[in-house]
């Protein structure tokens, strides 16, 4: 059974999560370092993960404004998704990600994770929350 890849795309990192084979749970995989300003977007690594895990669907976090408008960051996520469809032939779905980074921060603080260690895993945890929210709603 194909797995679903969840991504939290930022300007410096892409948090990555992967579903189990049944599409019930999301697990954190890694954080890919990127540089949006220089056009280094981590597509090769995402492609490797898609191929290695027989991924047919990628769920991208869509950072809408609180009033539900699509802003610059959401447009960047949609552009990233279009590039994945084009390069790897996968379907892309978008999941509202408002509050997931704050939710991830809260989980890490509640777990007594030190600030410097939170920075290392927050994007991966945000990807888990984005993917888990998608799985729960489908």
C-alpha cells in the first residue's frame, strides 16, 4: 500500500513526515535544509523519499492567514506543490496548517525539550501534525 508524505515547507527547512502503510498515523522522518533565497529547495531529497517509500500523495501544509486568505507563504507552498507534481508525477493535496507550528512548539515545551533542541525538530513535528490532521480528516 502506498504511503503519504507530509511536508511543512519554510524558507530554510522542509519538515518531513510519512504515514504508516494503512494511512492511520504520521511519523516524523527528517528536516531537509533548504535556502529559498538561493533556489535550493530540496527537491532531490524529496524525490528520493517519494521513490523509496512508493509515495503517491504528498500533503503540503498551507499557511493561510487567520482570516482564511492566501498570502505569500501559502502561494510559495502551492508553487512548491506544483513543482513536485511536475517533477515526480505525484498527487499533491493541501492541508490548512494554521497554528501547527505553535502547536508543535507547545508539545515540545510541555515535553521539557530545551529551546536549542526544539529548533532542531520543530519543522519535522509540524509536518507530523499537518499529515496527521489530513489523515484524521480523510
